[in-house]
C-alpha cells in the first residue's frame, strides 16, 4: 500500500488508495474484543467490487495470514469461534465475499479457479506476500484453487468437508449426499435453468447429523450470523454460481497442489460425503487426511 490504513475500531469510514484498488474502510471490532475486524470494498480492474475482511491486521507483519474461504449461502466473515486460538497463535484472518454474495458484485459463469485471482487482489491490497488458505464445503475447492495456482504465495492449505471435482475418476460423485443436496447438485449438473427452477420450487433443509445440530446450537451458532440473509442480500446469484462452478470444470487439477495439504472430513457427513475428502487426499501429492 502507498499509505497506511487506520485499522482502529473507530467506526469511521475512510479511503485508502493502493496501487491497484481504492479500499473503503467500513467496519470495526469483532465480538471477542481482541482481534479487530476491518471490512473493505476493493474496486477490481473490471469495475466490480470485492468485499473483503481483515482480522488481526493492526499488527499483521508479525502474524501468519490465513485466507478463509467460506461455504455456500454464507458471507466471507472469518470464523469468530477460532479468533481466540488465532490470537494465541498469531494468525491474521483474511477473507472476502465470493462474487454474488454479501457485498461483492456478481460474476456470472465464474469457475473455481477464479478464487486465486480474488485472493491475490485482496492480498496485494493489504500488503500480504505469502499466506495459508482454509476453506470448508464449497470454500474447500476455492482454497485448493489458490494452492494449485499460486504456488509461490500459498504456504499450506486446509480443506474441511470439501467437494471433489465433478467427474473425479473412481468416485461415485453423488453417492452419500442427503436427498436434498443430491437433488440440488443434479439440477446444477443439468444447467443454470434447471438449477434455478429447482431452487425456486425446493424447500429442502440441509442434511445435518445430530453432531452438526449440536455444534450449530453451541459455539458454532456464529454460522447463523453469516448464513442465508446476509449472503443473499443481493439475490441468489452467488449460491447459483457456487453450485454451477462446483459441478463444472474447476480450471485446475487438485494434483497440482504442492503445498502441505490437510483434509478434514466427518465420516458421517451427508452434506458433503466423506468419500470426497478421501478422493482429494489421494489426489494431492502432499496431503494428510
């Protein structure tokens, strides 16, 4: 950045001019009172806006930057339940709303590989050179895209309950999904019109396990703050694009990931079956499951 950005939680709106973007500083302190969360609007080269987040940037030079890639029907706010551990370990959370979610302009027909460009734009604006990446559900594949396509910048990748690419060799891709998730993704595989029709007519709920329900009723109730209404404030475009990107060509091969990779997946998961995590772990050269 050409000029330093004031990250103090004053609530003021200010402008920071970088070499590539104008960054509008919007927001203030995170709930835990320690890591301070700043939200920014980045103007991309094509005129679209990318809404970004930075938690721990006030002393970021001494912290490991970790990009958080959110799941579907979420905005990109970094995971507050992990803030205390991040404070202890010296982690700086950085993230953004994927196009079509929250404050980010839609980008029709985006593929998973575009995540590398968006992460680079945010990192450049914040003066971050190298970083780790973490994502869950649909965000897992976007984290892998960064690791595969930005090998000189990505130090490591963590994917939690992430999808494997559609058509993955040796994987029965739809096997193990709950009924609602399978129907949604089959509609996505049939194309945009079929998916939009399905979403307009469906009232399916996620196929959560009792363990999922217990976590969402406890510390991870934070998900309710970033789920659904804030994500869909500008319409369902981000959700539709996530599903279409997930079942389409990703734009990279997970086998291209050379950075250390950790895959975490619940054995009874029915939102994304554990077989997807197992396949990815076999595909990535340096993976641990």
